[in-house]
C-alpha cells in the first residue's frame, strides 16, 4: 500500500478498507509514515469524514496497537463512564464509588485537563499521595478488592491514540467526530469493560457547542460501542454553566466529598445520580435507570458511597486524613471575592471564560508541560435563571500569586450577562440515547 495514494483516496471522499486502515495505523505507530504525511491524512479525514464501518475499523486498529486488558477473572459486570469534559465536571469522583458500592466493577482510565476543561487525574492528584500511574497488575488487584480504580492511560494502552492525538492537537483536526470516536473508544475498550455510559456535553463550556453536534458524536460513539458488542447509553447534558459550584482540582474533590456525604444537593448531584443509575442498570443491578438512581441515592444516604470513595483513595495511596477532614487541606495564599456590579436575572454564562479564569489562576494548563496548582480555582455561585442584586457575591477566586487575580476577575465579569426579565433555567439532561 502507498501512503500518498491513500491520502489521495480520502481527499477524494472514498472509504478506506479495513486492511488500509490497519496499514495506516500500524505504519504510523512504527514510525514508517512521517508526521507530515499523516497530518495530511488527518486533514483529509477531517474534511471528508468516515463511514460507520471505517470508524469501527479505525477504533479496532488503534485498540489493538497496544494491550487490551482482560478482566474475565473478576466476577461481575465492568461498566465505565466517559464524559467529553467541561467546567466543574467532577462526576467521575462521585459516580465511581457509588457504582462500586452497588456491586459494579468500575475500571476507569481517565485523562488530564488541557485548556479550559479540567481532568480527572489532576483532580485526584490534588489529594496528596494519590497514585494514578499503576501497573496493570495493581490495576486489576484494586478493582478485584475495592470494585473501582481510577488511573491514567499507560504506554501499553492504545499507543496509537497517544501519537495521533498529539498530532491532531497541532493540526486543527481535533473536532473530527470519527477521530474523536476512535480516540475515546480505543481507550475505553482497552479497559476490559462490558458496558459504557456516555456523557456528551453541549453548550458554551463544552467541546460541542451545538446540541446537534453533540447528538452526532453520541451516535457515533454508540454505534462504535455496539460494533464491539458493548452495552451503551448516551446522555446529552448541558454545559452552558459550570457543573456544581466548585472549579479547580482540590476544590472539586472537596465538592465531591460533600456530595457523597449528602451535605450538598445541586445539579451536580442530579447528574451524578443519573449517570451512576445508568451504570447500575447496565451492570444488571437495577431493572431501569430510575431504579439505579434510587439505589445510588440510598448509597449516599447510608454512607456506603462515601466509604467506598475513602477506600479507593486509600488503595491508591492518597492521604485519607484530607478525605475525613477536607477543611484541613492547605489554604491558598490569595482569596479574592467578587460581587455583582448591578442587579438582574442571570441570562447567560460564558462557561468557557469561567474555565479560562480558573486556568489563569493556576488550576489548568496552557501547555501540556505546565504545572498545576492544586489549591487554585473558583467557587462560582450564580446559576442561569437566578436573580442577583448589586453587591451580592458572584465568586471567590483562589490562587498563589496576586498578579494572577486581575485577569481572572475580568474574565468572570465578562462571562456573566444579566437581564431585567426572568429567564428559564436550562435543562440539565437534554436527551438520553439508548
């Protein structure tokens, strides 16, 4: 096969065969195709797209570029959740212990934050000592004993994805739905799962700004999961405002603890219950999502969900004294309170700008090599539809450097739009695709 001919073939809109896709992925992974040619191929895919069959074949080739974990020795269903990410999206920290407490095995391989969206690994690593880099032996051992594990992608899991994603990031081809699908599903299928719950975000703080694009991505992911005989449910959820009130790595762990202890009740709890309910349903421990939601709430009420979170943190080396007493966590050097300059109804929140404000404070990375400050972040109070009076608090900013405060403050003010008339609150779950 000839890489130039294959680039031309896709440029003209033709579909690749499975053998051609296997050749492309194998050759690129083995450094037999240079970056400049694979970049041209990615752009051709971005512009011309892929069929369902091509997307499934691409996922399979990327999946088998490395190890596929076999969890057959562990009894019970293995169900995971994947979110396309957003601002304040910390549901993994909540639903993994809930599902594990319900008897579902949760083998979760998560990612890091980049840009305005946070990453589960960065949040977990804000807990001193928490290890996200585990051997496959440790990975299996923790699932078998505690029912859940949360780690990062290892060099053995879907190595083709690591190479291709880095190239997509610098060639303006990240938004391609077939490429997103293969990237997500190759990693998730490598975990050894039986089923997957998808949380596809849409709105100002999401990767997919338009609901129609989110639905298209959800259907692509679902079709690919079904091609591998995996059970799957997709949720299209709102990201037109931060999820919950806490943004930033330790701050999000703190809010998750309070949710699991039953102290906070907000839309973050509602979404976490829906997602964990779907996981419990897919895992055969409930006859419906609704019953799964009831089980999830009962596991919070009786303390078993929080106890499971404690066990997972301890098993992965985290300092559990901060889980027992989160108020003892080290404090930020600088705290800035922001109040509203006028009165009105919150009609719009630019969630991307709120996420970027958290990044400015040190809670995220501009570049992959940037160091994160775990204490940095924002407590963001208002929600769309709320009435706010002049002088009422909007947010509290936390950081280690006073010079980082001013640009973050301006971003927060710029992110909020007020209306004189009452506006409707956005629907949290826009669609469920089963």
